[in-house]
C-alpha cells in the first residue's frame, strides 16, 4: 500500500512540476505520457513482486532499435534515463530495426512482452548478466528461455540499428555494468510492444508456455 501511494505521489508531483524548473527529465518527458501512465498501472498491479522498489524499467519495443528505448525510472525522484537496447532475432527477421513479432516459446529467439521482475545476477558468456522471471502468461518461460539482461558489443550508438539477440534485452556493455547491480533482485521490468490497434503490423506468436 505504501509503495503504491508513493508511486501515485510521484506521478502527481511530475504533473505539477513547473515548466521552467531545471531538473533531470521526468519519466513522462522521457518516455511519453501514455507509456508512463501504463507503466504506473503495471507497477501498481505487480507491486507485491517488486522487492526493490527504488527503480522500474520500461522498454518500448514499438520504437526502432536505433532509438534509446530502455527507460530506467527512479521511483524516488520520478526522473528517467533512456538507453539503447536490442530485441530478439526472431522478432525482427528482416533486420530492419523494428520488432514486430513476439513470443514466449523456447527456441523462437523472439522478445517477450509484459511484466517481469529482476532476479539474481551471474557471470556467463556475456559477462555480468541479470536473470528475469516473467509474471504473465505471455512471458512465463523467461527463465527457461534464459532471457536475461546483459551487455553486448552489437549494442552501440555507432550503429545505425542494433544487432539482434536471442530474445534478451541486451544493453551497451558499459551501461550493463552500471545498471545491472542497481536493478537486481526485485525491480519490475515492463516491456511494451507495437499494438495492432495502432495500425502497426505486430504479431503475438503462440504465447503458451
């Protein structure tokens, strides 16, 4: 209850912030008001799962991979920062930089949508990595599929479009090293995708799992 009240207070303060006040950019300014409002609803719904409630991560896969779309929200201040992030190879088979297919099926190499919660860190083939547990039917196989946050050389501002992962939200290596310790062990991650209702060619592929 206290966590939800704090989130609502942050939203209210952001709405009332004077336009000329020189502060870090607020979450609505960085990701857009609509996505922020949706993220608040998700955070409220899964508040009991968010043991680390200092931060929230929102990933907007309706944006091209060349655009920073991994949003780290500081729930204490309401500010947010945006970073580059990859999507799955199977979600972008023509490699045009847009994810338009999503799946929860092992072996699909696709990105999954919905709410996740961060779990433990480990060192693997990509270095420091962070496991994710899916909280919804559409991403329930995240741990089985080894969907983790990690750093990758194919995520870089020097690229016109990011390389593709096997479904993981991969970050720039330096960013991953900085962010992963902050968001481990109980931060809510909300991944948003293109909506058919918006006239975009998106497809949800066999989400059973």
